[in-house]
């Protein structure tokens, strides 16, 4: 089995000992993306919807760097700090996944890195 690390400057650099994504056996595993602006390193978006949009945009950019798009995503995991934002997340999510609807889980968590409100990760077919 070969493993290939995926890296792009169009998404925030990893804030720990991990890769933005790994390609293995025909799949791309994208690490959790939080709403950090890759140009400034600062948390972007302000409100929940803005943070969700930036997180999904970061996810999209990592996929592009791996040579695929959102249409190849098979599963998405979402972590939010307030489950009452579930509907707000769905509205933003539909901007990125309108026709293609991967399997998905949304889980409320106590906290996320840097105090953000949302983190998104996925598995895609390469």
C-alpha cells in the first residue's frame, strides 16, 4: 500500500502532527478542516454560517489539491459546538453539496481547536 500526503497553501497548514490529507488505496482521507483563512492564519467567518462556509471551502481546496472535487466525496463527518446550528449548517452545506449527497454525520462536541464552532472532514474516492 502506498501513502501520499496531500498539501496545499490554499487551505490552512496543519496545526499539529498530521497531513491535510492522505491518498491511500484509491481513497483520499481529508483531515478535519476548521475555519482558518489560509492567507492570514486567522479564524474566518465570524458567525456560525461564515465559519461553516470557510471550513467547507478549506475541505474543497484540499480535495482540489489531491486532483479531485466534491463530487468524489463518499462520507462527511461534521463536528459542531452547538447542535441548534444544525439547520444553519445544512443551508451552507447545500451550497457545496447540492446534487451530490454523500453519507454524513453531524455530532455536537464540547469544544474544537482554537475555539471554532465547526470542523469538517471527509473521505473521497480518488
